[in-house]
C-alpha cells in the first residue's frame, strides 16, 4: 500500500496573521537572522517532492530570483494560460482543485507543499484539500497586509499536533486539518 501524500501549508506569518505586506514585501520576515536549521525548513524540504503554487506566488518567486530546479515538481494553479517562457518542469493547471489533488495524492511520492498566498490557501481549504498547517509566527505586528487565509465565512477546527519555540521568539504551530465529512 502506498503512503498517503499529505498536502501541507508550511508558511510564516506576522503575529497579527499576515504573510506579507499589501505590496508583497517580506522585509519584516527576511531581515531576521534565522537559527541553524532554518526553523526546521531544511528537514521539511527533504519530506516534500511536489510544490503547488498560486500564480501570484510563482510570479513573486521569479521576481525574487527563485530557481525552479528539476529536483522537485512545480505545479502552478492559474486561470491564465502558461507563459511561453515558463521554466522547464513547471506545470500550469487550471482545473478544479478537489479532483486534481485526489489524483496527485494517488501518485507515488513524498508529501506536497502548498505554497502561496491567502487566496490559494483559502481555495484549497474550501475543497478540504489540506492535511496540515505548519505556521511559523514571527514576533512582529505589521498592521496590514495579505492575510494567511483569504476572508470567507468558514469554521474549520484544527487539531494541534505540536508547538516549537525558537530563541528568537518565533513560535511554530503544527496543526493537522480535521477533514470534515
């Protein structure tokens, strides 16, 4: 029997729940000196082989110099056609999230990292296509920005799996998503 591939949101937020400033700026986060092991990110990266991104996150990554290598599979959800200059190995999809994630989970491989902004996280959450959240909360209020999850009316119970506190004040919360029938 093959292992169930989990879809995991592994992300950082400000203490007031924003993943970036309104203009996408991350200086409040990236200017912090990270501890050895980068908040467990190095180990997490070894546990995933597929990265799912929203179009905005993909484009922001390109602007910031991200490299899309052949070691991972990159899937970009977008309502627009794939650009002609997309790096090799980057797939663009526009189909419904639920059926796509079901097929992706059925394929052999490691876990799946859902990277992206509040819109794609909300869309996956609404389709019950997330298994876990790992949220690193930075000890800073930024006052306004892009929320962790786009605002919609919902009630989603989570099961706290673990809490880790780092010397610099970052707290990492690991939740399992309680799938609802």
